[in-house]
């Protein structure tokens, strides 16, 4: 599962000007614009859906979408991680579920357990919020869960 940051303002602790001379990497501002040329170096594919600041992570995000692999976004509060994932699901027309991991209960996720007529197995009564049938699932606030 790729772990990436949703915060474009996170720096490596190295001055961009120093790094540019040492490694010949263009100095970028927080919007993916070359500081000297004033041109975007990478097209921000998520700007079209109103999610900005993910240009440096977009290859990993797009790869996760294409391969249908899970994706873990890590970043500071308020950087738009949840907005991005909700917007992608909406733009793709996916049946989407959004759960807050610190508040969700088992019944909310899988439905209410009830025995079948023969009382040999347990079925789950689905609700509109259960995970069954979802094409896109966002589990938010994982870091706030109780251990």
C-alpha cells in the first residue's frame, strides 16, 4: 500500500536553492511551478476536480486507481486528503462509502447480524451505509482510532 503525503508544503529540510545546484532539480513553489521559469513542470490532473496540492503525489494516486490497490494518504490536517478522495469517486461515478474510523461500529460497516431461517448461519441485514456493493471506500481518521 503506497504511503504518500497529501501536503505539498512538507519539505525535506533542504533548501530548494541549495538542492537545485547540487542535484540539478528545479526549485518548485508549493503549486508545482518552476520558481525561475514560472511554468508548471507537471500537469496537476486533480485541479480539474478542484483538488489542489497533490501534483507531487499524483502518479502514486493515479497508479492506485488504475491497479485498484489500496491507497494511504498521510498529511497534515486540512490539506484536502478527504476532499480529494471524495471528489475522485464522484468524478468517476463510483458507488462510494465514507467512514470515520474513530466513530464507526461493526454494524455500521457490515450490517446487522441475524440468523437465517434454519439458524445454521448468520446473515447481515444491509443498510444504505454498509460496505457491500461499494466501488470506492474511504476510511478516514485512522490515526484517531483507539488501539
